[in-house]
C-alpha cells in the first residue's frame, strides 16, 4: 500500500483496537484512493484522510428498561456522528446482539460515502444498540425504544442528526422512537427521523426503497452488457425489509428469485418466492423462514443452516448482513455461471470475495452504491417534511429511479476516468470520497 495511506491505516488500527469491521471498511475505501491522492495532493496536505477516519462525535450510553417479567435489563446504546461536511448526520439505527462500537463505526464510515453518492445534502452517521428484539413483546420493544430515545433525543434534530432504521429497526420501532422524541421535546419535528408511517410524515416508497434501489442499480449494470433482469435466476439472502423488496422488484422485472434466508437457514422455491406469503410470515407474524417452506408446500425446500450461495444462480443479491458471502462462496458462484452481484446489505461480501468477482469479470455493485436507495429516499422524506408535503408513490419512485441511475452513471464515469472501466468499487469509493473531501477542504480544519 501507498505510504500516505499506510501511515493513516496504522493510526486507525492503533486508535480503534479490536474493531475489525471498521478496519475492513477503511481498508476497502483506501484500496481505491492511491490515484486520488496523486491527483489531489491537497487532500493529504490537509490531513483529510486522518480526519475522515475519526468520527466527529461518538456517543455511548446506558439503556435501562424493564422486561415483561419485571426484571431490569441493561443494554448499550450508540450514536456515531461521523461526518457532517455535506449535511446533517444521516444513517440508521441497528438493534442486534452483535452490535458494538466497531460495527457502528464501520456502518457510519460507509454511510459517509454512500450518502455523498446519492447527491443529496446528507452527512454520515449510524447508531444502535446490542439489544436483541427477537422474541420480545410489543410492550418490551416500546419500553426499550422509549428508554433509548430518552438519551438520544438530546443529540439529534432535523438540522443535526437524523436517524432511521436498519437491522431490527423498522416502522414499529421508528413509531415508538418518534413518539418519545415528540413527548420529551414537545415539538412535532417530522424531519428528526425517517422511515415514519405514511400517515404521520413518512414517505411512500421508503419501505421499498433499499430493495428496489438495489435491483434498479443491478439493472443498470446489466444494461452495460446488453442484458436485463428478464429470465435471470436470482438468489437473495435475508428475509427482512431489504430482501423482501429486492425479491418483489426482481420478479416484477421478469426474474425468478429462488431463495431467501434467515439465521436459521434458507429456502429454495423453484416456482419463485411468494413475496406476499414471505411478508406475512416475516413482517406480520414475525415468524421463521421454515414456516414459509411449510406453508408454501409443494417442492419448496428448507435447508437448516447451510449457505444460500450453494444454489446456482445468474444474479446474487446479498441482503442479509456483513461478511455473509466469503471467497469460497464467490468461487462457487463464479463457477456456476454468475453474471452479477449487488450488495443490498452493508458490506455483505468479504474483500476477497469481491476480488474474485472482479477477476472473473462478474458485475459487482458495492453496497455504498447499490443499496443507497434507502437513505436517498430518507432524504426525499426529509424534503417532504421540510415543505410539509406528501408526494405520490409514482413521483417518489420516479425520483428514486433517477437517483439510482445517477449513482450508477457517476460510479461508471469515475471508474472510467481513473482507468478502471466497469469497476464500481473504485467508482463508488472515489466519487464519494472526492465529494466529501472537497467539502471538508472548503470548510477548513474542523
Ligand atoms: N440503514 C440504511 C442504510 O444502511 C438507511 C439509513 C437511512 O435511511 O437513514 O443506508
């Protein structure tokens, strides 16, 4: 690695010990930056790299709450306000037992560049808690969200920091969080959170946006090779909000999605996943993927444990979680005829897996480009809130489509400009980084 990047990487490792996912996210961005530093020596002169890797603010707090049996429970809450060069900190909240500072920092770091790529005026941040929502009652979820917001409220605001959902945080949780914010502040400040219900300040298309956007981005990648979604055989991992809407959009464009998964295993449905049934089981009943196989019947197979990437497909959309697709999975997928991969989740492919896809000439859409439709539509929600307006589904989807095509074209053009045609990792990293770095330079040493 280049000495300028290497010395900053060492500082990052030393300052953030044990935060492996954060180290991985930094290394992934740095891997694209040598030509940028050559072209823009002013970035290194102003220590942009060191500054961009150090969050502007990191908040860690206790979240006490009482469970249904009267027992006091303690979780740890986080909000990392990473970079506000382009706008208020923006990014989701993740409630999952695996959450610790390193996960929130990796997500917050990615968010800076993702948000820059959308072309919207939003900075980067992320938060969450090591809380496991699984098996918890509605009452427990509400009390947890209220306690979480009782600390978080003092740090956020429509011009300061605007959280939203991520894994374990959907419409229900945003409702409880918003209610508590409103109660504490005595303000109906719609723009303080996104992902709200459509009848009280939310945006149409926001629930669908991440999954739809991932498919729209993939469609643009396929277009560069004169291909379409029609007739593709698709594997989707995950069964949450991103996966469900990625499946729906892929099938609307004529593909057959044959898999989805959760932490217990995966299903193979050769007739194409029945999205309505999946949505009923996962979002309404909050059940398991094995229920899907049971209720759908026929030849649907449930595989306990195992990897969804064992199924042969032409398009892979990892929509579950970080590092869920490794080099062995990538090698296997390439061998069986894979054409395109797009990351619906954040950093689901290991860096070695991404290298294998690139070496094999497989189209590869990194998460910070491919899944940016979610946060971009959050920014559209902020626009609607600011103007006290509510747009139609059609208009909002049109805006999302334009944004995804714009991200694709920006990544492709940047990759061309830097001599790596077709490399969306290089295109996304450089295009996002330069935009943020230019703004940081203009705003002085802060
Ligand atoms: N959590 C989503 C992401 O990873 C969306 C964040 C938002 O809407 O602010 O981009």
